[in-house]
């Protein structure tokens, strides 16, 4: 089936263009579309459509100039054309249509049935001959329709809070309502800087030539001083100066100041009325109405922006205050925890001085007294026994003091956190423990450990103490097994304050174990669950481990049973 014709729709408004395309989609047409006059002219020359439907106000090239170039090209001068415009431009558009030999016009918003009828009629007839001259200047541009357009514009700009969007919308609306080639809005800041917003139907070169014209510069000076501008002033003046202007020539201009009750912001000017020699007094009144609305809307947007900036600034300040408070609370909590630990250590130290350190002193004192009172022969065995006991007491005292000093250093040394390989620390501790346990066949089960941010020297002490304990308390076993790995805290782990799902490190052995009823004593200073004659030690190692783990933001606990070994677990803050 033959197509009903090829139609080109030139419309910069995407929604309006889509509506026209949809209204023609059920017809038997090949449909082309263009978003501006330059693109439409290219398609006219390459595709040779049977009908052109074009808007008047478009970027880069307006519809009037597009059709004028179409009529000048003999190969396509007979192409039927339908002009589209807002209803308040109906009289001006009809005059343009007459001057260019355009028979049909469509008013926005589109009526789909009227669109179809107009298209069918345009395809069925040939265009009338152009009158050749420019359209006549029309004084009455449809005041009521323009008033409706101004109301629509007012609703649009007063619904915006972005100053830049308001300026862009104003330029587009001014150019559309006043049928101008160019609309330019200039905002002058308090420091003299300028913000220029432009809506243009000219090319860059044409625009540059227009803005560099002497007449434009002279009239802008009047606008900058707060006045208005209208050129030409009368239809007679426009006829007298009428020639054959090229695109980019200065032909006509209208300018009004933009000012609220309290402040002047800049000016709005529109250049070169499309298809007509000049602007009218009615156009000037419309421009003043646009300027009055944009001044208030722009001022409201600036105030809204300032208010929003103040709200954001205060919200940021409140967020910073909350962050500082949280940081302060965290520091207070950490300091409180450190003080509690220091108090516990002080209590432990006091207890140690009162009990643990006095015990060897009493032993030494007793044997010295007995040695003094000895009445036996010089070669008797008894004095030697007293001397050995005195030496043992001195060694025990020295070990206890060394332990207290070691714990004190761990508590007060400055920590330096850095990424560490726990596997390397474990390997070093295992090698050292193996050397000290020469002659024993220990089965080591070492699993990969996660990386952690910690103090490597302090963490080395943790592994050295825990692995050393495992070696010591598995000594009675014929086949000692020591396992080191990682796990995850479960809901059933009730012996710890660590949260379920938190990762932990464990050191496990198959040694003598201990009774869990006494587990709370494990990490106290000089607290031991086995007799000195069974296993050597001062009871300071696990206290040191607990302090180091606490300083790393972690917790330590143990699981054991007598004769079945023990497992020590600890967490660290910053462990992957």
C-alpha cells in the first residue's frame, strides 16, 4: 500500500513534538522529526518531505526563517507548510503565514482531530503564492490569551526554588510570548559581576554579530542605568529603516529593568521580533509584567536558597556537635574503663604487697631467725637448708617484683596500632616455645589467622604467654597437642561479653585443664589454680595478656575442664 505522504515535524518542545507524532501515527505517513530549525532545514534538503509542520520559536533557527529559506530554494519552494504557535500569537502567525505563502496554522495546545484535518487538507492542496513583503505590524496580539500565558508563566516560576532555573524559564517564556529571535536576562551582583542567561534562535556567529552591534550596546547602557528600551519606537520608523536585514543584524529591541520593591537585580531584553519589523507598546507592557514576576520569584528563590543554606549549615553544625559528643562519650567511656582497670590493678598491687610479696619475706625472715638461733656444730646440715630457703624466697620475691614491673609497663606503654600478620607473630612464639621445650614432641596445629590492626610488640607478648602456658600445662601428656586458630562467637557462648558473630582467636591444648568454677581468678594478678610444686610461675602472665587485650578494645575468656585441656579465646577491635 502506498504511503499517504512524508511529513517533517520541527518542534523544540519534546512533549509537543511527541504529541504531534502520536496524533499522526495512526495515519499512513512517513514521519520525520527535528528539534530545531537547522536540523529541519537539513532534513528538508535531504529527505524532501511532502509537508512541513513547524513551530515558530525554536533554537538556532526559528520557524519563520526556516520557511523563508524553504521558499527561496526552487527545489522545495512548493512544499506545503503548517505553522504552529501558541493561541495568543494566532493573528501574528496568520500574518507571517500570508507573507510566506503558508495556508495552514495550528494553535497550542493541540486538538488531535484538528491536527489530522489540517494535515490532510495541507497535503491535498498546493500552497498559495507568497506576498513577498514582510508581515504587517499587528497592534492587537490577543491580550486575553497573552494574559493566560503570563498566568501560566507566573505559576511556573513561582513554583521554582532554583534561581538559575527561574532565569532560564524566564528567557524561554519571554522569547516565546514576545516572538523574539533572542531573549537575554542579565543579573548584576553587588560586586559588579554579571550572570547572563540567553535563549536564542541564532547560530553562535549570528549571535556574536547581533550583540556587537552599536545600537545594541547603546540601548544596553540605557537598561543598565535602570531605564526601559523600545526600538523602533513606531511602525513608521520601522518602515523607514526597513531593508533586507540578514540574520544577526540588529532590527528591533525591547528591554525592561528587573527590580523588586527593595532591590534592582538587572534587566531583560528581547531582540528582533520574529517575522515582524518591531515590538509594540503592548509587547513592552507584557515584558514589564514578565520582569515584575521574575524579580519577585528570583528574590524569593534567593531567600529560599539562603534559608536552605542556613538550615544545611545548622544541620551540619548539629551533626558535628553530635559527632563531638559521641567522640567525647567514647573517650569518657574509654577513660572510665582505663580508670577501672587502673583501680583493679592498684587493688591487685595492694593485695600483692599485703600478701604475695610478704610471703617470701616472712620465709626469709623466719629462716634468718632460725639460722641465728642455731646451736649445732658448724658442719651440720641444718644451716645449709636455711640458706637454700632464704635463696628460694629471694628468687620468688624477685620474680614477683619483675612480674609487677612487666604488668606496669604493659599498662602504661604507648600503643602504636599498625596492620599486622598474626600468623607471623604466632610462628615466632611457637619457634621460641619449641626451643624451650626441647626433647618434647609437641603436635602443633596452626590454622590461618585474620589480619589485625594492633601493636605488634604487645600482641607478641599475648601469643608468647598463651602458647607458653599451653606448653607448660600439657607437659604431663605423652602426646601434647596445641592448636591455634580463629572462630566466631555463637549465641551459646555465655562466658564472654563479646557479641555473637564477632571473630576471635583461640589457643587450645590437651593439658591438665582446670575447674571452671575458679575461672574468674585466672586473669587476676598472682592468681594461680595449680600449686607451685606442680607448675612453676608467678600468676602474672594471664593478667598481662588480659591487660593487652583490653587495651586493644577486645575481651578474653577461657573454656576448660579438669584433665581435658583448656582453650583461651580473645577478640580484638580492628580484626578482619
